[in-house]
C-alpha cells in the first residue's frame, strides 16, 4: 500500500520509522511518503495560509499549494492526471468529519493508495475538497469529539490503525481477530506469569486448561466490560 502525507510539519511523521510500521516500510509492505506543503507555496515566504473571507479568528490554508501538492501525488505512473475513479483516496483529518472507526480502518486497508491531507489553523479552503474529488475520492474523517491543533496526530493514528491491517504487517494475523472493536465488543482482560503477584491472583478459570470454559469466561468479560465502559457500543 502507498500512503502519502501532506503537512507543514513533516517531522511529526519521523516516528513512522520505528516499531511495527517502520519494519513494514523496510520490508516494502508500506510505501509511506511525507511531503512538505510549503514546497508548493508560490511566494518566496512560502506562505500557505491567509485571512478568512467573512472575517473571524484564525487563518485558513490557501487552495493553490494544496492543489499543486495533490496534483503531483495523484499523477498516475504513466504521467497522466488521475480522475475520480483512477485517483487515490484523499483523507482529510477534521474534527468536522465523519467518525473514524475500526470498520473505516478495515475498509481503507484494502485501498492501493491513501493520501492524508493535514490541515492546520482554522482549516483548509473548502474548495480544495471539491477539487480533490475530481482527481480521486475524498473523505473528511474525525477521531472523536475533541479538538486537536491539526490533522497530523490524527493522521498518525489512522495510518497506524490502517497499516497494521495490511496483510503481512502484523506477523501473526490471529492477533488481529480477538481485538477490541473487531466483534463490536471490548477485548477481554489478559494475564501472564506469575499466577500470584503482590497478592493479586490470576482468575482460576485461566489456569484450568479447560478451553471451553476459558472461551465462555472471556466472552462474559467482553460483554461485562462493554456494558460498564462503553454501553453505546451495545446500543448499536
Ligand atoms: Cl481528525 N483533526 C483535528 N484537528 N482534531 C480532531 C480530529 C481530527 N479528530 C478529533 N479531533
């Protein structure tokens, strides 16, 4: 899978060189390319923002540098411009977007080419989204109901959630099956040795060697945890 990121803070993405995703990049499973939006500014001050029409606080990111950056990234291997069908999936992290979930991550993990456009300030000129929809598909996506300073940290979270679902990135695919949110429930609690530690004992059923009872206990724990911590998931 190819993933491009457009940002005015490329350094945010340096950590993609470590851990699981770093290894996946080294192995050629993920082709991640980070671009500095300022490289596409058209003035010598490398300006990427301006004051909002209609007034108001903060600055808005200008459309021209975005269009140049997205055009370059969406250009097909044959040098031709992409269209809505042949182009990448453009993802703009935004607190005003639809909610990102494990289902979204699953869906995106089957894509060939994702492009994350990270906005800063009060946002990106709205026309950029309309333009991007002519050279690919566009989604505005939020991590949750709180505000971050920009799309970078949100894009990192989404890249990790999607990247680990790309075949081969996680060594043992079994570990992807029993996770929180994969079956709509939170994950069951986990324990390792020693069986007794500082007065806390591992639940006896896990030491019983009885696979059926272990499976039943874990299921009960999943439901109970979800009921107390995330009742909204059961309502869905
Ligand atoms: Cl995707 N972006 C920003 N800026 N803030 C957020 C968010 C995204 N998701 C939650 N808060």
